[in-house]
C-alpha cells in the first residue's frame, strides 16, 4: 500500500481552450468534450492534460468520473490532473483502480463540504489515500485483463446508444403520417400543486434524458433532495414532467405514479383528447426536441453546445404544435408503439444488467488479485 501522492505528480498548468481542445471526464473516462456540455465564459481558466495523465473530478459525489487521458487537452479547474511515476505505477492499472467501486467510496469518504450542495476531495486530501501497489508486472497483467472487460462495456454502451436512437425514432413516425397539427396550448396546461404538509410522503421522481420520468432512487444522477420537501411540485400519474434545463436534450416524460419533482421542473396535464402516452412519444421525438431547442433561453447558443443555464419557458413550449389524430386512431397507434418500445426497453434493461455485472467484476478482480484471493495466470 502506498499514498497516491507518492506515486503521482500533480499537473496544475493553466491553458487556453483555443490551444488545447476541451475534454470531458465521466463514466466513460476521459473523452473529447461531449455535445451539450455547458462551458464557462473564462475559457483561459482550464487545466492542461497530457496523454498518459490521470484525471479525476474533485467533486467526489460524481462517483466514477475519472480515467486515463488518451490525448492532449484541457479540463475544468474542478478536476485533479496527475502524471503517474512510471517506475512505480502503471498508468493503465491506475485508470482501472480509480474507477473501481472501492476507490470511489474511499475518495468520497475523504471529501469535505455540504453534501446537499458540494462535496469535494481536492488533490491534497486525495494524495493521502493509500492504494494497493503490487509489482509493475502484476499491475500490467491486471490492466490487460480489465482492458478486455472495459472493451466489452464499451460495446454494450454502443448497443444501448443504438437502441435509444431506435426508440426515439419511434416518435418520428408520428410526424410523417399526415395528421393535423394542433397547438399544445389547446391540449395541456401547467399545474403547480405543491407538496405542502399533506404530500411529503409521495416518492421523489426525477427526469432522465434517456429514461423519462423515473424514481429518484433508480436514477444515476445521484441528485440530493432538499431536506424541506414542502415546496416540491406534485406530479400526478398521467402528467408530463419537463426538466426545463434539459428539455432541449429530451429531458421530459410521463409520470406513471404520483410523486414529487423539483420545484424547477414544469408539470403539464394533458386535456382535450391528448393522452399522456401520445404526448410523451411526440414530445420526445427528435423533431419536437429540435423545435424546442429553438426556444431555449440562456447565455450562449445550443447549436454551439455552450449555452449556460438553459431553460425553456412553458409559455413558449405551449406555443408549439404536435400531430394529433382522432381518438380511436390515437389509441390504436399508441398500443402498437407501446409494444415496439416495450421490446426495446426490455433489451435496454438486459444490456444495463450485463453492464453492471461487468463493472462489478472489474472492481472485484482488482480486490481479489491484490489481496491474494485470486492468482493471475
């Protein structure tokens, strides 16, 4: 065992984004900056990252946001950037170690701050965390084994991405069937029911770009709820819940149970022959999301991926139009789409379970080898 500070050197060089491209650090490791990521206006205040560096988000509540850089670039100042000492630490081994469940928990334990707001583990504190440091040949063997598992996980991510594209494309068919377009202001209205004292026992709901409305406990966002839920909004089964900051990326969906949502969300109730299922299919379609993006208000531009504090106004949203057939045809098409999307959702569930098992295997493999429970071939 050795403290991290004894096997890495911190890199703390500030650079300009025009010289070094922006990188994202998340569940997939260090990658070129993802589309839709908010950028700061102070582009010069970024940290340099070189090929072979290790990068980790100092926000220790962002578990798993770390990895090995495969290209030069720059990251936000909230990240810690480290160069491994190659004579004692194999970079690829460190990549997997930092992403293991055991290290994530230890990294979080060393953090300080207010959990509901900010919980950080800066480099000084992280440098004191002790990590298993087997001989370099063993580190290399562990990394080679886990590289194969990570490649499998990457394939599953590609498959899941393709399935989500197919699922969102289901709603696109509704725009090409020649139905009359009707303004949303005639088909739904905003409701603003607060939890108060009577509804605080309702389950917390969140809105995912990929999954729509789901129980907060099932979400991967790890959002922290306020201690006082009285001002949270009540969403009833059949309502459409809109994350106003993520609507232009597909952050909306149908509530299937009564629950509580963030006060910043919008809760819309269908009327006038519109069903929640039809509304969800149409409003999560690429065509409708594109139309919404034209009305996002904030600092910056969505087409350049640098909009800050983006939000859509409900009044602007209700000014948009959607295709709407007669009620009998609407039910018939909705039933068919339910079958199609149900099959896709079943496949996505199986992919997610397999991915989770592979991640567990990665973490267990490191622990088993360094503790002697498992020998490398």
